[in-house]
């Protein structure tokens, strides 16, 4: 038997591919959603099952150019309030997107940074109001899109249905909520609830679903969320 070392060859173990890392940000300066804790548990479980690592924070000081480079996607899990970031942190966030970073907004990601026009256009719109939590029908607008693959064409879901202002009409809408199926819609039954777009160099996915604790054990919601995250990661 020939020894490969005799010929000067070195046998090295193949290094395992490095897993992507996402950063989940959930600082609340306004209303605090009790479901944030459930969302973090669900996102960590999705990471374990789908080979990505999950860091979580409420610390705005992590928004520096050097630190954000580590992350494949920034997930805003229901952060709230205006003036969340200072000018340097906003610049770092914008640079991250400009350099091709991914962003995923969940529920109240549209209920923060109201003073920042760029953020509003990126996330797709700002929260304006909502009725009580109730069941409503969701209709799929892009049925061939992988982000909604496997969802029922008419999806009955219980959530807090956001009405939006300053809506960015250039986003690509995935789901709309049927305002005739619940009480409190104010968007003349043209009511986007989840969308995606490529914006300013980055990839952005947003879903207004995710208010309740129950969302984070709902297989359909988690399927939808994971598919949006995977799209933003690519």
C-alpha cells in the first residue's frame, strides 16, 4: 500500500461550509408585543432546522458597518418607536442594504422609524391603525412565487390587521387581506399585507402578520416567514 505522505501529498479534511448568520432586532420604544419572545424561539428553531445561526439583540450600538458585515439578513421582529437609531447607525444600516444585504420585517417593523423616509420606502410603508385581532381571509397575489408556495389560495388567518400609510407602490405584493372578511379595514379593499422588493441594492421582505403568540407555532405562517427569509438571504 502506497503512503501518500511519501509523495509529499497532504490529506486535509474538507472544511464544512460556514453557516449564514442572521441578526434579529426587537427593540421597543413604543408598544411591546408579548409575542416577541415567541418569535425569537421560533426563529432560533427555524435556524436549527435550516442551517443558519441566529443572533438576537435590542442594542442599537451593534449597528456599525463592521458588525453588520457578519449578517446575511437583518430581521426586524416588531420593533417600535421613532428615533430608534442615531445618524451614524442609520448610515451603517443604509450602507448594509446598499452593499446587498437582506432585510426581513415582521409585523411592527412598519411601526418604527417614522421620521426616516428612506426606511419607510425600504420596509414598504408605515403602520397607521388597526382594528381588534380577528379572523380574515388572505388572497395570494403571486401564486407562482416561492415565498407563497404551498399556502392555500384563500388562507383564513387570525391576526392584527394593519392599515398602512405612505405605502410604497413599487413593492411586489404577495398577499392581500380581503377587507370584506373582517371589520376595520381602511384601504378600500386594496390591502397589501405581505410583499417583497429589491431596494437600493438590497433585498427586502415584509409581512404584517405576526402579532399573536399563536402565529409563531402556526405552520403556515412559519412556512411563509421562512420562505421570505430564504429569498432575502440569496
